[in-house]
C-alpha cells in the first residue's frame, strides 16, 4: 500500500512511512532517469513521479501527463489523469482524490 499527500502521510509511523519510500524507490529504479523520492508528499504532489510509479506497476504508459507542471492546476490535472487511469484498470483504491495539495490522498492497495 502506498499513500501520498494529506494528513494520512503525516499520521503514519516514521518506520512505516520509510518502508513506503523504500518500496516506491525500488519500483522507480526500474525506469531509467526517474529520480528517487525522499518525501512522499513533496515528491508525488505534481503527479509526475506518481505517473511513473503507476506506469511501472501497471506495465502500461499513461498518456498526456505534463512532465514539468508549472501550476497547481497542471499538478492537479496530472494526479487526476493518474487516478482516472488507475480507475479504468479497475485497480482497487481507498480514500482517493486530487482536491488540493494539503488534502490530497492517494492510496493504492494490492
């Protein structure tokens, strides 16, 4: 399970949060040129790394993600596109939205 953004990340025990970071980075290593994450909230909030992560896990390319979003709206659009892709693949998710930077929660469960 991976959680990104919002209060849920803040409330996770540090050891559990670090385990998520390690798992995300293990996945991201599979895609050349993608930098590892250090802070889930900061590093996933623009949707770019989140898109890379979902592409790796799903084995499919997501289209139309802004690679360098310049505004909050572009970041939100990226996250929404990732969530729409995940929903279209019928991947089970819990408490998922892209409302705003401080309230966004993305949870993937397997």
